[in-house]
């Protein structure tokens, strides 16, 4: 279920997806809600484009770290490619 910011206070939520289109964001919300996954979503900026990079706005999806693996597997079963941090923290 969609959670508000207080749900994540004092925790380090894991970014698992950046929806670049509203249609994708709404569908992923349905997938998570039907599966009972607690998630947060917020609008934020990202850089897109190869030759002409621009700043765009997308929907950033977060889950608690202990739910990240299960959420990623659920996303893959529903044809989503989860976000993988290119430089994981050590």
C-alpha cells in the first residue's frame, strides 16, 4: 500500500524504480497495492537523453530495505526493470 513520508522516518528507503511516464507509475502502484507491498512515491528530477541531456520529472518509487528484493522480483514478474544503484554504498 502507498505510504506517506512518516512511514519512512528514521529508515533508509531503497529506490527501486523511476517511472518516466504517468501510465507506468499508475500501473506499478496497482501492482504494489494488489500485492500488499508498502511503498512510497514522490516526484523528483532526473537527467535523460544521450546527446542532448535534459532534466525531466519522474515518479521515484521507494520501499524499505527489507522489502526491496521481494519488490524487485514482483516488478520483474510484471515486466518492469527495477532500478539498481550503479554505485552501491559500502
